[in-house]
C-alpha cells in the first residue's frame, strides 16, 4: 500500500520538529507515529491548543485558525520526495495525522 512505512519530516527552518512514520493511509489523510525532534518542545503547546479547539471549530473558527497558525508558523512538511506545497497537520503525543497537496488548497 502506498505511503505505509514512509518517513515524513516536519521542519522549521533548519530545525527538526519531528518525523512521522506513516502507519495508515485513509485518503486524503495519512496517520502515523510521531517522533519529536529538538524543535518540537517550542511548538507542542500550540499543537495541543489547536487540537483542543478543533472540537469547537464550528462555534469559533477564528480561535482555531489562530492556534493552528501559531503551530504551523514557519513549519514545512517534507515527503520522501521533497517538501509539499500545502498541508494540514495535527500532532498529539506520539501520533500525527495530516493531509497534504502538491498545490495550495482551494481558497488560499
């Protein structure tokens, strides 16, 4: 199955935020185990807040967008073939799930 076993990197500038080993592909989402890198500690509170607000996104999308913007600020997702153009990434403990595109998402 495509993607299973691939290692995707999460980077911020030259710093490694972590690596995701893909364990499940449920298009358009990929799920995997997350191994934090040295740069994750600074972003972890933002990813936690983003997830907490995800359940209330219908009530206050602006709060979630602000939290996600802080989590993803300067972050890039790198597939085995290279960086992707656009992505949505969630990280919780040792798990990560994301969707990605080689083209920017519609409306961006």
